[in-house]
């Protein structure tokens, strides 16, 4: 009886030892599986949330207990962004001098003269009296067209100079850009940005998941090594 009891106790101890080893192994593999997956999820959700917070919420949401408000970066700083973009456009990207310079370019002047000449020619053919013979009409149109082509470059240069002076005193390009940005619908702007940069934003989300996965794996290794 005593011998059987001893054998029973030894078998029970062996069973408990095997069970403990098995549970440790299960815990180890469980940590090695769960930690990287959890890290990947946290990395992905963090970057996804950060991207969403660029635009949303459109209107500030106040948290009563901590007296803190949450609002998207662009809606919250819309005025500052519009001001910065307007100044950059007006001073570095597209000034009034650039616009007038485009008008004064020989190629653009030739196009303007061709359009003006064709319009005047059609207008004259429609407006000249019907009783005039066709050769006379053609002669009149040709004379006016020749005068127009000869004088148009000087006229365009004078107009562009007057236009530059007038626009410089009356048009503020920076304020115009700011006004356009401030009038943009935030939902449409978000749609536009996400449609253009959707691929890059998906890469950012995936990168967060990858980094989170390796951080979780590293933490699992530290858990068993320390």
C-alpha cells in the first residue's frame, strides 16, 4: 500500500511537472504570438488615428472633465494655413510681375494677336453693309487686319503695363488665395487630399503596423530574457 502511494505521488509530481512545463511553453508561444500582433495593431491604429485627426473633427469637441477640446489640425489652424499659403503663392510662386510677364511673352502675344485678328475679321464681315461688293469688303477687312497686326504688339505692351499698375494697386494676390482657401468646404478638401495621397497614407498606416510588430516582438524577447 505504501509502495503504491509512493508511486502515485511520484506519478502525480511528474504529471504536475509536465503540466507546468507545457503551460510555460504555451505561455511563451502565446506571448510571442500575441505581443507582435498587438503591437502591429497598436502601431496601425495610432497612425490611422493620426491621419484622421488631420481633418477631423471639423468642429471642436470639448471634453468636460478635463476641459480640453479636440479638433482636426487643418480646421483648427485653417486661418494660419491660408495666410501662409497666400504669402508663399504671392511672394514665391506666382507674383503679379509673373502674370504680366506671361502676357508680354512673344509666343503669348502672337496667340493674342491671332485671336484678336480673327475676332475682328469675323465681326467686320458681319457688320459691313450688304450692298458692298465682296472684293471691297475683303479689301477693307485686309487693311484693318494689317493695321491691327502692326499696332497690336505696341498696344498689348501698353495694356500690360497699365494692367500691371492697376493690379498692383487694387489686387492683393495673397488675400485672394487666402479667401479661396477659407471658402473651401472642409469635407471636399479632405476628399481631395485623401484621393491624391491615398497610396502614401496607406503606406504610413502599414509602416506603423510593421514598426509595432517588431516592437512587440522585441518586448516578448525581453520578457523571457530578463
